C-alpha cells in the first residue's frame, strides 16, 4: 500500500483528499477518497476512486473511469 486509511493526500488539482479505504484488486491498489475543505476539518463533495500506479519508482494516482469498474469497486468497498 502506498497510502493509509485516514491519510490526507494532495492531488494534481491542488485539492486535498481523505483516504476512506484501500483495497488491492487484481494486483492494483485502489483507494476510495473524498475531498476535504481547505481547513482540513470537513469532507466535501462525493466519494470517488483512484488507482495508484508505480512506474519505475515514480508514483502516479489516476481517477478510476468506466461504469463497470466503478460499480465493482463500490460493491467491494461497501461489503
């Protein structure tokens, strides 16, 4: 795992996100995240999913796209 539950990360859009959960699916690390306000005191917006990619020691975080994959992740994270 690259990040831990309840850790706050900053993404390229310069917004901070709270890690709500982590799961490995088919050898890929997925995170359920939710944006937090500038003060870091409240979550805002809706929950979303990202995947962490390790490319030769460089860590990239990408949004998960595709309705089928999003539905599968939603089911896994809520069970």
